[in-house]
């Protein structure tokens, strides 16, 4: 009595053919593939590039004005100082009992203060924000914790996007893109839950642990 022999199926035949082709490949090509697969993990070059991005972000934020009421971006409509309507009248308040320099009574000095430009109601457009957004330019995501990028727990960086009362600054002040604004808001709320940033104030992140 003879036992039936199982015939190889089409899938098995194709698998054997692929295995024969892979074994027939030259040794240099196999070593190259192995090297590419072994270098997919994190290395020192990635850490160095991430640290460089954080340094560039810190330098950009340090160059911004200290007043948080002023926008971090230039207004769309520039103020024309040649027009007389753009200047205020006498805004100097003289109080009784104080001594003043006679030069301060000059009308030119009293009218030299330009009218303050109101903040825009909406944030910048996508094209304008992509040119000035440091998170978009440096490809940094502060809302995603990772070993290479620790900006999610850097209170010195996140405190630049919080007002003195602890409110997250809107897009018309920060000038970020919509995606970066969501990332920064998520990172600030996570930092508050972790105890890195206070809830009702800006905190001392700017002069505390430093930038790096």
C-alpha cells in the first residue's frame, strides 16, 4: 500500500523560488541590507541633531521681546507715521507737587508717541505662519514625549507661550501655525499636570533651570 505524496502548492513553490533567489544574491548585497536594518535604531547623530534644534529654538525665543502683551509677529498693516491721524494728542499727565523739565512741555515731545496698533483678531495665515513658526521650521513636536526631544518638559520654553495670569496665549499673539498651536497647548497642559508649570501664573521657567 503506497502513501499519497502531497504535491507542493503554488504558494509553497513561490516561497521556495524566492528563497533560492535570496540565497543566490551576492554576499556584498546581503551585508548591505543587514547594515541598513541594523542602523534603524536611535544613534548619537539623532541626539545631536535634536539638541541642535532645541538650541536654535532657545535662541529664537530669547531674541523675542520680553513684553507678552506685544505680538511675536509683525502686524499685517504697517503704521504710516507720516499721517497726522496716527499720533495722539497731549497724553502727558502733570500732577501737582512734581518738578518737570521745561523741555517736557514742548508740544513736539508730547505728541511724539505713536498710536499703539491693536492686536489682530485672528491669527496669521498658513503661508505667513510657516515662515515664522520655530516649531514648524525646526520640525519639533513639544506635545509628543520622546527621548530625543525633551521640549515637552522644558518649562523655560513653554512659559514663553503663557501670559502672566497663566492663560495660554492665542494665535494672534504667538503667530504659530494651527498645528503648532495645538501642540504647544497640549504640552503646556501636560507640563501643568506634571508640576513643571504653575496654573495661575507664568512661573519662573525663564530664569530657573535655563534653556538647555
